[in-house]
């Protein structure tokens, strides 16, 4: 845990670096926003809406999911409404634990206790918490049913249930199956295969601890003179924290360099796509970083299988090829594939990811599983009294904590407007942030949003600095400032 003295020292260090870069604290805080400013000044408290400003709108609000997005939404609604009636349905007693810190646990920088929090300590006062799982949705009758048999009525529903780690979607990991990041039962099942013999994953909390153990073994083997191979595959589905595998690659590289053993290790990165990042400026920067670190990058490789016994990761390499159709006398394009096997001593797995089946198969789900919402307003496309945010929402670029931080403010404003019978005016612009760890001590703060002039995304830096540059000051933000901003700012509905 970061104490007040440490936080003040960090703030001073950040101030000094920003002054060096020509940015005043006032300008930095103005760009970061008033709520973030209060936190950077060392204050984690702020007043709720005054009675004159609070909305008198009434209605029973049920929030499914009590993680970061769900609790932040409840807190902001409580701050906004003069007479709130809010219920959260969430089974996990530690649902607010700080998942972005799992990368730092996996690299030995933090302990698991540094990111573990009790949900009850962050549940807004006056919010009714039902510690159960929502398993049935009846939006026609405005009802939700829980695993424990309760039927809960609502006037407005917010779906913030997160996503499921589909380890079973990789051949060889069928026994692991579906995993929720913070579920201890799921973790115990996953640890029967993952977290040993070099195969690991930071995508569940206990797995992050095991990853550090496997990383240390890899480094020790390389330091002893053994030639080792580390493999870093990305999944073929949408997944939360698009920079996670790049971070893991860089952190293994850093630990090997620290041990003066990097020359004995081959590091290989695999992605199903044709780019390292959807925003050109960040793709170019990451490509240069990979080359500088002597990491082999393999594009168009779908991760399909792993053989834990023989320590082999298996990919389906794919490419387009033009062929002549003699019958139609036209040139056609076909997809060719090739099986690629990669031996490993260390393999970090990011599993395919999907919506919870209770939501995907319900009336509020979609063919793709995710909750279909207007990407700007976050209102359900079919049911106007249903909203969704976070990992489970069908929003482009939206599966990060940084996305949720922007989304919950938009959602609350639009939900309250709907409760008041007014038009919705708040719009989410697709903002997402990926604090890409490039080494122990440097971070590239990749901020981006939807391209307002067309498809794709564009860089959206908060500071007048080159956003593709690795910086120590951004490491301080990632390693020390973002957690208190999240835990005491966002979860209070004020950041």
C-alpha cells in the first residue's frame, strides 16, 4: 500500500519531471481533470452534489456487476441523485481488487496484497448489495433473477458484469475452461495446469503470483548459461488490456537484462493481426521497441493450441493468396494456413475472452455475446431503460479500466437525463488509455480514442508531450498514482 508520505514524494517527483518538460502543475491538472487534480494534490475526498444541484429524479436502479465499473457508477449516481435507490448484484467479496496491478505482481514489483481489496470497504453507503450472481434477465418485465432464487425488479438496469476468460477455447487448456479473474474456485482449477512448467497467465490474480515464480525460473536458467525460449501469444478475440502481452514481453526482457542473461534468451511475440497497435504512431513506436530489444515479432499467427507436457505453443499462420479460377476465368483470393509449432521454456497465455453466458444468451445480449449499446450514449439498442459499460459492453476499444473511467461519467449523466425525461447529451468518444510498460522504470502512455473523421482510432494524449516516447514520469504515474486514483477516486465516483 502507498502511504501518504510516499505519495507526496511521488507527486513531487512527477512535478519536477513535468517542470523539466515545460508543464506546470496547474496545466497538468487542468488536462487531467478536477477530480484527478484533487487526488494528485494529495486529497482523496470531495463533496457530493449539493442539494440544490442534486437531481430529484426517482427510480429503482439495479447494477449487475460490482467491479470497478459497477461500483464507480453506483457511487456517482449516489453523488448525483438526491434520493437514490440503488442495488448492486455482485457475488465476489473482492470484486474491486486492482486488476491492472497484476502485471506488476507478475514481474515481482508488487505483492498480491498490494492489489487485493474487500468490496465491502468500497461499497457506497446506502447502496443495497446483494452478494449473489444474476443468472436470468427479463427486460420485458424489468426483472433480474439471481442464482439464489431472488427475483429483483428495476426501473433502470446497468450491466457491468465484466467478461469471462475462455481458457477452454485453446486446445490443451479445455480442463481450465471458463475463468473469472478474481474467482478463487476458478483459480484453483486453472492452477492445476497453469503456473507450472513455464506456462502461466496474469489474467487471474493467483496466476499473476505464479507468473512471477515462472519468470524467476526462466531468468535463473538463462543466468546459469542455459539457452531459453520465451513465447508471448495474443488471442484472436477482443481482450481487455490490449497492451498486456507487450508489457509482459518487456518485463521479461528487463528481468533478463537485470540478471545479465539476455543473450541466452530468445523472445518471440505472436499476434493474430497485422499490427502491434491499431494507432499508427503507437504501432511504429512498439515496433521500434521490439526491434531494439531483439524480440521476434510474428504477425498473422492465431494461437490455437498448447501442449503443456512437451512445452509447445501451436499457431495457425494465415495469409491471403490470389488464385486463378479457370472455370469463372477470374482471379480470386483465398486464405492459406500453416501449422506452426514454437517450443518454449516460458509461455505467457492471454486467453480468448467472451461475455458471461448468462448475459450472452439472454434478451439483453447479442449474437456476439456482448451487450449491444449505442457506443456514444451507452444505452441499450433495444431497451431504453438498460445501459451497459465496461468489458461486457459492445463498444469498440472499450475493454480497459481507462475506458470505464470515461464511460461511467457518460452513462450516469445519460441515465439521470433519461430518468428525468430529458434528452441524453453526454457522449463517450472512445477514449482508452494503455500505460504500456516498456521496462522497469519506463512507460509509454498510449492514449487514444475513436477517429472522429473515419474508422479506426487516433492518438489522444493528455499532455503536450510526444505520446510515443517512453518516460520515467509515466512509470511513476503507472506504478504509484493510478492505483490510488482508481481505488479512492474512481470508486468514490469522483475521478
